[in-house]
């Protein structure tokens, strides 16, 4: 699950990916399994299909579980 990770407004850690559709689903599922929404406020604030048909998406989460 390699992506570009950075700290953003509100103290969230944001990771961005550009992947083929099936791989994007797999990565997102693993991310939500590792950082559940209930504890880390994990969410996908934006995504889109690139010109070459891949999925670009960002996932945000809090750095620690609440």
C-alpha cells in the first residue's frame, strides 16, 4: 500500500493513490481494515477517473485512534 502521505489541515494524515480500478478497491479496503472509520475518522474526501482509466483517490485519517 504505497501512496504519497502528508499531514493536512485538521491534523489528518492524507494519502493519495493512482491505481487501476480493482487495485484501488483492494487498497481502500485494506486501509479501512487497518484504520477503521469508527476510530480514526477514515474517509475518502475525493476521487476521480484519470484520462488513462485509473482511479486517483485520497484517503484521510486521524493519526491516532480516538
